[in-house]
C-alpha cells in the first residue's frame, strides 16, 4: 500500500553551523514527545546547489540525490507530532535554502545554532585535521589560510575567517522569517 505523503510539511528547521551542537539537539529532539525528526539527520533537501560534503571523507553525500518524494517519505510519521524537524546544517551555507524553506512553509520555525567564534574555529580545525587540513597548529592554520602553500591542493573550506561571518548567514533567514 502506497503511503500518502501529500500532507507532509516540516515546520521546524535547524540550520545551525557544524560543531555547534546540532547533533546533540537532534538527539534531544528524538526523545521529545512533540517533535519528530527523521532517522536521516541531514536530508539537505533545500541546499541541493551545494553538491557534496567534501570535508568529511567517510561520509560523502550527494545532496542532489534527495528527491521530493524521498524527502516527503522521511516525514510520513511526522503527521502525529506538533513539529516535524529538518535538521540540515548545510542550509546555513546555502544561498537559496532560506527562500526555498519559506516557499515550502512560510510559517516554519527556524533555529540557528552558532558558537563562540574561537571555540568554533578550534573545533572545526580539529575536525578538518582528520580530512583536509595539514597544519596541526591552529594559529598557524589561521595565519596561513589564504596561502597557496597551506594545503595542496588548496581547499575553500580552509579559509576559516569566512566560516564565522555569522551576520551574513543570519541575514539570509531574517529576510524571509520573523526574528521571533
């Protein structure tokens, strides 16, 4: 029997930065009686233009593989809950995700998680050491971020200062959703 996915509409989106508690929040939400989260933590449906997750070698994921039908199937069981949460941190980096989410559900609630910038960058640097970062010293990695000699081949994710441009990330969502 084919399940009806026409009523599926996530109404809560967690679009926070990586290394800022999104996984912990995901696990808290999994236990909450009024919040549904799919088993697939980051469907990334509204950020298809980002392509892959190239900074996590063991978890390459093609965002464009998430079709509309597959996305809706993730939330079939959500009809019983007050909130259906899509927890895709990639949305914070997408130029279009905020607009797409608003078109999908203009009444959606948005949670954006940020972390104190220095602690965030140290954590991110530590994560990148397992995949794309060659410089073990955090301060040197910051100083050399624009250097072509820093990492070969150069990787755009290693431009650490761009990660903490929180104002620009937040602005995309405030254009479409109220502050409250």
